[in-house]
């Protein structure tokens, strides 16, 4: 009898909890009609291993995902989170480690510092999949995390960036171990760069990075501290409104092999590049001390394929 009463009491308690625990962590449901109405409600109670499932809709909200959490999945479908920033940093401020975000649109992140981000990455290891970043000052902005990896897959970035104060970018990745961007599109950047990476290794694979008719970006890709670079299978376009005519991709303009990043390999292969403005530009401007290898790239418009301190690289059409 005592055992039955204890079990009955436990069943009653669990029935009052809308988000059920599993061996891998809880499933926390967010949305209208749920106990957790906004993403920020889930962030306040998130624990390691939890999955946050956000119901379709637009949420005027921002959230700080706490530092003590290790392993978190935040996912939605037809979900937009917009027009709020937490801690003057971003719509999602990710202090947690090993976080995966998928299926969410981040829109309109702005801050008083003109550095608001759709996602501000402050914890080690972030994966972003099938997400959209629209009209933010930065799409994704990271802190310096030397052991961290950031992976971005099948995502879309449009109309991000500004140079009201310091310039902000489609993505701005600080000193981390690895940035990998694959199958994603960047278009219509406002000033700044579509992709800026200070990572020790930067990999761009099968992306479409283009200004379009109205985008006025600076560089399409900026890797200012060098490091290993792999740029393969991408489509690039420098548009007629670009604010930096000098180059599409620049590597090492702030120096490399200085302790921050050591550059041992630069490979730029099987890409296509169109220069849509009326004058000439450089496809790859390499200022590191490591020769760049360009192979099997295709060009349209007035393009100088490679500029670097010493012309010892392999360069083929």
C-alpha cells in the first residue's frame, strides 16, 4: 500500500510537468498554450542534455543560455525570434557549451553598441543548421575561444551588417580552433564582410556568397590573421554596389605566423567568381607568407586571379 501511494504521488507530480525527461535529457516545449511561452522561459530552466522545441510563430524575445549547461539542442520550424537583444549582445547569447541550433530565423538584432547579433557565441562548440539571419547588425558573432569549433550548415544570411560604429558582418568569428561553413547562402550584406574569420582553420565548402544588385559589402571573405584556409566549391559574386573594389577574398592583411595563427595551407579550388562591378578586382589577395594554391576556378568579368607577396603559387583556370 505504501508503495502504491508513493507511485501514485509520483505519477501525479509528473503529470503536472509539461516537459518530460528522458535518459538523454528533457524535452522542453515552448509556445502558445505551453507552460514555457517564450524561448527565454526555457533558457531560465535549461539543463545539460535538454532539447528545446519551439512551436511555429514569431517571438519578440531574446535569451541567454546559461554557462553551466553542456549539451543543448534548440530547434523549431517556421520560428522567428526578432527585435530584442539580451545584455546588449544578441537575440540568443550562447554561454552554454556544445549547443546545436536548427530551424530558427533570427531577425533585427541591434544594440546601442551597433554590434547586436542574431547569435552571440560565448561557449565552446556551436552548430547552426537550417537557420536564417535577416537584417541583423551581425548574423553570428563569436568570442575568442581557442578550443572551440563553429559549424554552420544549410543556413541563409541576408541584409546583415553595418558600419555605424565598428563594422559588423554576416558572420564574425574570433580566435577559435575551426570555422566550417557549408551549403549556406550570404546575400545583400550592408557594408562589412559576408564572412570574417580569425579562426586557426577556416573552411568554406559549397556556399553561395554574393552581393546581389544592392549589397554593398567590403570583402566577400576576410581572413585577417591567416591560418589554414580551405575554400572549395563555392559561388562568389562581387556586386555593382560593393564598397571595396580591391578584392573579393583577402587573407592575412593583419599578419600571420605571429603566434595567433600559423598558416600552413591555403587552397582555393573549384569555385566560380563573377565580378559584376564595372572595374577590375582581385579574386584572392594573399598577404601571408604561405603561397596560396588556386586550381580549377572559373571567372567572369575583370578579374586578377591572385595577388600575393611572391608568385610561386599554382594557379590554373
